[in-house]
């Protein structure tokens, strides 16, 4: 009996994962300090001109409750244009330094400073480095969790007449449906002078069978003045190692 009780206590003390999937918005809070976590998934997008499938990932590590780093990208990309041109390769890599400002147990602010490195093969990226600043506000509204992100990105590659600054705003709401299931709804938008605006709507279901695993499935639709892009995705978040 004592061994069973000890095992139950160990499970209760196990740090829970901190899913950043599946929404565009990031929470202000960091993962449990010292716990290396991996967000990974499968994303398939379709528009009138073709299709694109990728394997996105993000490594997350917090040094303490206030500072952490994120490393992300697309491990593999498959693209098809008009059923003719097909390409396959890896994507760009993003590096982000994150600072959390904890107000209390249910409210926090956050700042992310990041850079997208041009590591993608030709045809899968701009070939230039982008810099990003993201401001975050997170709050628990009863059972509903709110994340609001506002960001600006300095683009390394632009077309003639386009601004180098891309402005973004997103709002995500997540709420539990049961002990293991949750729902996520999100609106996000971006604007670049000379290129116009884009809007995206996302919905997802999240299943967490334990504190150490979170699975998600969902869809999104991105709209701009020329076309719409429909996407489907599945993913998971899990701890990889306890580093300190």
C-alpha cells in the first residue's frame, strides 16, 4: 500500500506540460523551470493554387518562472503548386527569448523577442532574417483562459512598395469541457502596408490524458483580399527531459 501511495504522490507532483499549441497566440506563462518540452505536429494547408504540408515543432525551456527560451521551425515541408511543381525540404528556424511578468496565479504579462533565421531551402522561405517583438497578456476568467498577443515583425525581404513592418494581433480563448477535454477558439489578424491585411479563425479540441501529455486537433481558415486558405492540424505536447 505504501508503494502505491508513493506512486500516486509522484504523479501528483509531476510538473504539467504547458501547451503552446494549437493557437497562434502564446501564453505569458513559461513552462515548469528546468523541464524541456517539445511541441510538435502535422499541418496541411490548401488554397486555389495548391497545397502545403509541414511538420512544425517548438522546443521550450524555462530557466525560472520569469525567463525562458523557445526554438522552433518546420522539420519538413512538402508543397505542390497547381498539381505540377512539387518541392520537399526543411523550413526556417526561429529563436525566441521570453520574459514573463507574473501578477498573480491567474494573471500575467509577457514579452517575446525573437529572430527567424533563414535556414529553409530555396522556395520554402524568404531567404532573409526577420526580427519580432511580441507583447502578451494572459488571464483566467473563471474557467476560461484568455491570451492576447500584439506583435510587430521587421521583415528581411519585401516586395516593391511594401513596408518592412508586419503588425499582428490575436486573441485566444480556451475552456475545459471535462477533466481531460478542452476547446480552443482564436481570432488573429495581421497588416502590412502595401500588402494588405489577413484574418484567421481557428478552432481546436485538446485532449490531455495526463499531466505529461496534451494532444490537439483542429482547423483554421485564413482570409485576405485575394483568396482563403483552409488548414487542418494535429499535434502533441510532451516533456522530453528534466534538465535541472
